[in-house]
C-alpha cells in the first residue's frame, strides 16, 4: 500500500458505527490504526466493506472526503458472490484512500432506486457525493481498481 498524499491526510470519512450506529468522523490517513467509535469504543472496521442501508447511504457518500466505492448486490445473486472477494480485497488495499461499501438492493431499495440499477452486481464510485464511475456485472479486482482510480482522479482535480 502506498502512503497517503498530503491531500489524503487531511481527508475525513463519515461512517456509522456498525455496533452502536453512532456517526463518526474518521481521519482517512489513520484508518490503518483501527480507529474506535467515539460513542461505544469498538473498532471501526474499515479494512472491509462497510454495509450501508437506506438511512446511512446518502450521508456516507455526501460527507466523505475520499471516493466512496459502492457495490450494489443481493444475497441471492451468484455473480455478486463471485465478485465479493474482489470487493473485500479492494477495501483492504484502498483503506484510507477510498471507502468501500456494500448496499443490499433488496434491503435498501430507497438507496439503490435513484441510480436506476437494472442488474446486479453494479459498482458505482462517488466523489464529492456525485457518481463519477459505474460498472455493471461481476468483474475482477483490476477492473474495480480502475473504477476507484477514476474517483481518486476526480478528487485530485
């Protein structure tokens, strides 16, 4: 993993604790230090995809300073299961430079609906709260990295 740039060091992530559901503002350059929730003290597990729902989706993508990669999937979807290890690897590899999240389209229909997702898995990268890249269908890790690179390039400009 490469060291974060000066711009990335100042970046913050806005994430909801998966244990107590309190909102936390996390310094992106320190996510490898396993930051803890300000309310319950449990670790913020940002080395793996963060599960988002209808309540947490919009705030997470809008208030995070780094690109947010979102895997729209469903538990019953075979191609989604095939791609899941690549999404997990992406989260670990880009920890601190991008936030990797998952949205179950069956359980978070309000979050998925505005993006007109017609097939799953669909991967979308958001930068500054806006969609900057999209890929439909199961793809390998290098293709997911290319999507994240578009988000990083948008953030740098």
